[in-house]
């Protein structure tokens, strides 16, 4: 697994100039459409509580020990709890079938369960 794949859509750093930096590059507000064409609307990232935080808090290393994983995920989820775009983030991860990391306050297993739940009840999301 390529960590770059996991982090491709991560708002790793805040540019402070109206641009959002991702692990995979930087897009300015004027260039948002290019990113949107690939991933869908990502303007909500500008309001993300995790913006500017370290990606590794949300994306653990391969082979991470269970206790470390649980501690890290709990810290990441605590950030998500206070995030104003949590629902949009979760929808984005589900729509793009993102398999790694914490998105919308859920880890990959939890998102799989959420995806199945929504498939059973498509109007209850
Ligand atoms: S819900 Fe969590 S992962 Fe998603 S943008 Fe907000 S803080 Fe970041």
C-alpha cells in the first residue's frame, strides 16, 4: 500500500493564503474545480477541524500495534467530534470508497458498516 494513496486527499497543511495544501499537492480556490473533477466538491476541507494537522494522526502506519492504533484513532476521532464538516467528510469518504484512515469520525471498518447500513436504508442517511 502506498502511503501517498492514503494521503492523496488529505488537507495536510494550511497555506494561510486561501489555498489548501494536500499531501498530494496544493490547490488554490481558483484551482478547486480541477480537484473537484476528480474527487467531487472538496470546498468543505477549508472548514475542517483537522486542517493543518499531521496526517499520521488520521492515517496510521502499516502494521501498527493495536494499542497504538486505538490511542491514535481515539485522538483523531476527538478532533472529528468537534468538526463542523463531519457529515460532509464522511459522505466524501463513502462516495469515494476511501479505505484508509479516519474520515468523518469513523475508521475503515466503521465506514464499511455505515456503507452497508446506508445501502439497506438508502433514505435514512
Ligand atoms: S470529520 Fe475529522 S477527518 Fe473529516 S474533516 Fe473533520 S476533522 Fe478532518
